[in-house]
């Protein structure tokens, strides 16, 4: 299974630099594989889990999820 044409979810855990890291990773991967859609979500706190409704939405909208952890 490749990433070509996939719908990708990017989860920023809200730690310092996580968003910037995800932007760089997404740019590199998108240039290489050509995603059809990129969905972003930022958690309000790194210590809290992702809201169940976000997970349910991503099940419909995303083929792959990438979590950015920063510090």
C-alpha cells in the first residue's frame, strides 16, 4: 500500500514545534506522493486524548494519520 493519492490526517499534539514539524513532513510527503486531501487537527493540550468525534470524523475523511510530537 503506497501513499499515492491518499487522504492524510495530521494531528498536532500542541507541544512546541509539533505544528512546524508536521508542516515540513506533510510538504515533503505531499510533493512525493500527491495527497488528495490533508486534514489538520490540533489538540488543545498534549496531555489530553483526541476527542472521540475527531476520530470518528477522520475514519471517514482519512486513509492515513500522522501525529506530530514536538518539544
